[in-house]
C-alpha cells in the first residue's frame, strides 16, 4: 500500500506542476490580448478560449495535489479538536461514502463527454477560432481521475491512522 500511495502522490504532484506551468501561456495570451486590443485596436479571435481552457486545466490538474497537501477549504470547527483517530474515521466515512463514489461517477461521465467530442469532431462554438474541444474535455476527465486517485490515497492513509499505524507518505 505504501508504494501505491507514493505513486498516486507523485502523480498528483507531477500533474500539479503541469497545471502550474499552464499559467505561463495563460499570462502571455492575456497580455498579448490586452496590448493587441487596447494599443493596436486589433483584438484576437483566440485569447478568450485560450484563457478559459488554460484556467480550467490549471484548476483541474491542481485539484489532486491540493487535496494531497490538505489545501482545500475545510470547516474544522470540531474536526481540529478531535483525536487523529476520530479525524481518520470521519475522513474514511467522507471519502468512502461521499467523495469517491461521486468522483468516480463524474470521471466516467467526463470520459464519455470527451470521447463523444472526439468522435464527433465537436468544436467550441464560442469564438471565430472555434477549436476542437476534446483535448480540453480530456483534461477534465484526467483532473477528476487524479482527484479520485488522490482521495483513494487519502482513504488508505486514514485507514492506517485508524488502525494505529504510521500512514503511507507520512515522512514526505
């Protein structure tokens, strides 16, 4: 289990870095659009779509590493006061009963969404550029699969804590 958790956490971290790198083209496209539109009165036809696709990819690819690093918003008025084993029990119930079923169900739906866009050659329809949309939808799918995998790793770690053992990845 330790090797599996480490693998998942490395995947989350690697795709999180990729998500962070995507911010650079987003910034460049936005700066180019601002100069083009306001200085030269020549707006682009592609900047809007680059922006929403890059920003979406950034958030989706960063979600798993944020979960790994406990960066998501958590209301811990009571949770923080409980023992680690009680916290682990709450995490197990939350991940196993709520989070993981929804994440895997969404992943399956997003796979079909991306696959049908690929088969049909669907385009965005949001601008004159009108790019094919399946790569962006594939990122949606990948982001949710990574999030579900990281939640699985968090569930495994919580089970270890509940059993009174050192959780995998604890020395990270």
